[in-house]
């Protein structure tokens, strides 16, 4: 855990931790991003996981005017004689606790990066039935700890009796919105095809393994 330690929880009189949110300090050079998942030590040997919502930088300057004055009243070429003491503080929303304990995390609790397995559990991705990979998420991007993991949907909610619609977005011209084939266990699937500049979704229904598939357009 020491290698992944990135900060500690802060709880003040005006900014306490709650059941839903917490704040932690970290180095001003620590590279984190919105929606990264972090892991926090909690009571009874449990761990709480939080989704980063916002990152702020603060110094010991009392006001914006303080910084302006210290630069010789706004001279952009002047470097201050003394570097300001600063840090980053990160606001996160609690998403999961390993033992179902959702009391507020404590001040001073260690905050670490999470592993692939921990992120998968925290987001509930491992509990998806009839998984159909529809995309991927990246954590800790552009760092030595960068993690990529696939995001599955329940195929039965996309195709079949419990099916719903799926909105697909992406960059035009790069096939970012092209769904080639989506099979699932009942023998159904879907293929996007282009005819005359118009994309059509065709559903496939196979009668059994190795049998012919019949298509119907939409």
C-alpha cells in the first residue's frame, strides 16, 4: 500500500467528511483526474472507495491581491523572493465500502490508488450478468500507475425480451459509432451496416449453434 499512498483525508470544522463525500490532501505534483477511483482506509479493516469529483490548489496567500502585490504590483516578469506554501486538495464521492460500512471516513486516513480488481468491485462491474463489453475506462492516465479496464453491459437488456435502446456516440469518420456484431447466449445479435450513407441496425436470430441466422432490418 505504501507505493500507492497519495495523501490523507482532511476533516475540518467547516469541511467535515460525510457518509457521501470526503476530502484529502495530496502533493501539488500528484497527477490525478476527475472520475479516478481512490481507496481509503476505514474502520474494522474495511476500505472505502471514492470517485474524484474536483481538484483544487491552495496556498498560504490570504487573497488574490496578496499574490498580485508580491509580483511588484502586477509585473509579470518578477519572480517572488519566497515560494508560496501550497498543496492540492481533492474532493471525492463515496461509491463503495468493502464491508458495507458507510460512516464517514476519519481525518488522517490513508488515501491510495486502487488496483484493477478493487476498481472493478467498487464500480460493480464484476457483478454484471451476461456481460457484453461496450467500452473501457482509464484510471490514473499518463502516469506509471495507469489502468485500463473494460466496461460490460448486460446483453439481455440490450437485445432480447428485456432489451432497451443504446445511444452510441463518437468521432465521425473513425468508425467510433460502428457496432460490428453483438452476440449473446440466446443466439441473437446485431450488425450495423451502411447503405447509401445511411446506417441501419439489423438484428440476427440464430436457431441454434451452427445453424443459419435470419436477419431483419430496422
